[in-house]
């Protein structure tokens, strides 16, 4: 009973933090022809709701009865500029919402500048709300395409400073995407929580390396498939499934040495059944077929680990499958950036390297914390710490799974 109340406490205490689970990202495509600068800005609709954290815009939406997209547009207009030789270019076509991908807001606008030399683009959108925000810009000028990632400490694109040498462009793009990959994994709270759950679940270092390797192979495959536009998943479904992967590994931890294994599996299956049934009457990202597939995976996997002792290979397989799901989330970031096709290798290779560096950083931190706790705590208190840490993991996974489906 105490664990139940602790779980509820965690759920309510971390609601605000876990709402920020989405990696904060946006994208833009710029076309510069003569003195005309046209742009298309794209952002996930759910990500755009961060603007409602600002009281003035929340009040503006209520006062003028604006939609969430229209509120974001008002916020957007005062945070993006195009300058020419230090002077602001004339806004020819006001920023407007246009039809685009279902899950995204798409904004188009056009500037007229006095000349095409010394053009500076300043993009402050969302950096005042989320310092971890990353914006990928793709600029086409003189039949050449350039890319630049913008961060909290660098929100400016100086076209005169873009090196057009192909070799330097490759390494510049590579370093940009490595940095983006590191930031993506280290600020992607759901990915971090999943890895923390794996660390707690697998207490053998050699087996942990194999499990992490399986996860890496899985997410590398789907990252490439999505980035190359071979497969395009439902973004909201993938976000929800990432929450489910966290619940799944937490359930496996709770089942270990537990007499309540059947009850835990029954609860997990019941949740999936309810979600499947609700998909018949509600517009949610997970369909009845997907729910049924998750039920089969859940029953099959937990049936296997219950009946055999050495099920390490099955854990590696299931973690690899979960890696495929997380890879879809990574890949959507690259796909939406619409990177220069001549830099496919630098984008894929760089971003994947960055993700792996981020994972290694997290694992090293966890190993250090684990070693410290083992020194200052006796074995009983250390196990107590792990159990309640996994309660936190399962709580956040459950919250994300439900919140991403219904809210």
C-alpha cells in the first residue's frame, strides 16, 4: 500500500517535469533568390504548446479566442528577423499558418531585402522558453544548399560566413549533427529514463553492454530508415510507444523474485485492452491492431522469462525491438531537418555518433553514482534505493504512455 501511495505522489510531483519530455526542436527551409528571402517554419503542434507557459500569450488566446496554432503564430512573429547590412528587411508576406503535415504547424513568410549580400537571419523562437531547444535551418542560395543548427547560445545565421567549400561543409555538418545527437539524447528525458531503467534492471555489466548494443543497433536501423524517407512513422504513436517501453522494463524488474508476477502482467495487459477498446471510439495514435500486438508481445515475453532461467538472449531481442521504436523518434528529427542530400553521410553518421556519445556519458554517470551509493549504503538500503528508483521510472513511463495517447 505504501508503494501505491508513493507511486501516486511521484505521478503528481513529476507531472510538470514530465510534460517537458519532448525533445524541443523545430525546422526551417529558406530560399534566397535575388533580394527575396522566403521561408517555411515547421514545428510539432504539441511542442508549440510550450508557448502557453507564457501568461501573456495564454491570456491573449482566451481574450481573442485563438486556437493554439494562432497563439503560437502571434508568439512567432516577434521572434524571427532577416537583416541586410544591419537593417531589417521589409516583410513582404506576413507570417501565416498553412496546411502541412497533420501533426505539425507550418508557417510561411517572405522578406524583401535591399541586396543579397550580408544577410543575417535571427531566430529566437522557443529559445526563451526551452534553453535545450535545437533548430535546424536549411538555406538554399545560388543553387547551393547549406545547413546550420541553432542553439541557445547561437541563434544567428550569417550567410557571408557560410563556407562553401564542400570538404569543410561536410565536416561542419558532421560536427553540427554530432552536437545535435548529444543534445538530443541528454535532453530527451524519456530516452534517458529508459536507459536508467535498463541500468537498474540489468545488474551484470557484461550483459548490460550486450543489451545496450542491441538497443543501439535497433535505433540505428530505424533512424536511417526514417531519415532517408524509406519509412515515415506516426510521430504521436512512436512517442506513446516510447512510454510503453519504459513501463515494460519496469514491469520486468518488479516481476523478478516476485510472487505477484501474474498480477503485474494482468494489469499491464488490462491497460492495453482498455486502450485497444478506446481506440474504437476515440482518435488516439494507437490502433486496436497495435494494442493487440503489444498484448501478444507482453504475454509472450513474460511467459518466456517465467518458464526459463537463462533468458538473457530474449532480453537482448526485446531491447533491440525497443531500440527500433526509439530510433523512429531519433529519425523523425533528422527527417524533418530535410538535410542536404549531399551530406547524407555526415547527417546520419554524425547524429548517430552524437546519440552514442550521449548514451556513454549517461552510463558513466550512472556507474559513478552506483559506485558511490554502494560505498555509503549497505546492501539492503542500496536495493531499497533501486526499487524506489524503478517506481519513479515506471511512474513516468506510465504517465507519458497515457498522456501521449489521450492529451
